[in-house]
């Protein structure tokens, strides 16, 4: 009798369990916000939480997908459908039918399966919501040191930190990497202890910057304002690991706390100063006047007397010579700057001795007679 009683109890449990799972469920969620990436949907009906198995979703149940959210339908461990557009959906391809939606034959078969497995549920259906929002402010306290092959200034060395946002664009691919409820912290780590996906972006920053310099021809002063080019370069370098393997893309990126090393900063400042003089003759004239005035003041104020005065005059002559050199450099830059409409022209021969002169070089004096020919250039 005990054996018969056990069978009777199992049949009763199986039928009761199957009946409890016949109610159609409604699934919904609020926005996942900036903290949750994956969240399992909980079943609800008009009387509160469904009393049946949490792993059974009857065919005909409703699923509400809000804005900024994807939904994944998982039946017996497989992703059977993906919803990427907000709206109200009906689960029609569940392997578990319901007498309330016309699936009586399926229900009888499910009850028999539960009887064979001592009342245990032999199926599993789940719904997961995946965040479709742009996840902001991913940053790290670590500084990165890179070399930037600037198309104008040459190799520059600087350090910086990164701040970026990302978005999940392939929820099925992303879910296969997580498979459970997942927070942003679980996946990306913190600014003090970033995890693998964040480190992958850091590791490819130098390659991305090289693309900006070589392919995009972005000079260093414009690097911070060309965020779209930088973002595209970062996505190109991490696309294999992020988009193809994780279903994610970098949505935006910024360089923060950027600092050039001293040698790079001096090179940029010197180049910019020379370019100003090449583009603006008035600026060059102002520098000449300032240099001569400063030298004269130093000579006049020299406490060493006449000898000091002569030294001061020598200083003035040196300053004047340096200014002439600066002007020659500026003129040369003006003649060689791409896209500049002005050109430097000069005599073909020395006005004093007739020696042929190079048309590609600005000269201060004739190489043959040492005559001052600067005034013959225009």
C-alpha cells in the first residue's frame, strides 16, 4: 500500500503543480538605469506573484518591454527570441502550453512528464531584461603614458586619464557573457579597480591615438575637440573584443587631466611662436623692436661704465642678429607652409657683385662679397 500511496501522492503533486502553472503571467520592469545591465523578469498577475514554478512561463503570457530596454526569451536554456523595440509582446513559442490559451494537449503531456520525474519540473523558461541605455562616466584613477605621432609637431609625449560611456547593441551576445543578473560594477569594476572590459579600452588607447594622428591627421591642440574621431578610432581598435565578442560599443570618450612632458611642451610653444611670426609680419616687427629696446636699456643701465656700455652695445648687436635669424626662420616657414598664399622672392644675382643666388634660400648676405642683401627680398 505504501508504494500505491506514493504513486497516488506523486500523481496528485504533479497535477496540482501543473494546475498552478496554468495562469498566464505578465512581465514588466522599470528602467534599469545606470546601475543594472542584466535583470531577470519576475512574473506577476492580478493576485500578486504567481504561485506556480518560477521556471515555467505559459504560452500566451504578456511581456512589457519599456524604452531603453531589451528583452530575451529563454526556453530550456536557449535564447529563442530577442526584443529590441519597446512595446507589449505575447510569448507564443513557449514549450509550456496553458489551458487558458488553448494548450490542453500540451498541459496533459507536461503533467505526465512531471509524474515520471516524481513531480519535478522538467522545463525551464525565463525572461531577462538587458539595459539598452548609454552607460555613462566609466573612468579610472590610473594615468596612461603614450607617445603621439603628431602630424605637425612630431612625436609628443603626454599622460592622461580616460572617461567613456558604452552601450550594449547586441543583447543576446552580451547575455552569453554574463548569463545572470549583472550590475555595472560586476562587469566593469570601479575606478580604483577596473575589470577586463575597461582594461581592454585602456590597453588600446595608444593604438587609437596613432590612428587619430596618422589616418585622421589630427594635431595635438585639436585632439580634445575631435571626440568623434577619437571614439571611432577606439571602436576600431577594440571592436573585435567588444562588438564581436561582447555585443558592446564605446558611445563616447574623453581624455582628462592631459599633460605634456616638458620637452614636448617646449617644442609646441616654439613651433607656434615661429608660425605666428611667419603668418604675421607685424608680430615679427614687434619682437624686433622689443629686443632692441631691452638691449639698449640693459646697456645704458650697466654699472661698469664705458666698458659696460660697449658690452651693452655688443649685447644689442647680438639681439639684433638673433632677431634677423628669427626673421629668416619665419620667412622660410612662410614660404614652406602648405596652403599659404604669400611667397618670398629675391634677386637672381647679387646686386653688388653679380654672383648667382639660390632662389630657394633666403640669404642675409652675399656668399661671395658679403654684401648685405636683405632689403632686396620681398
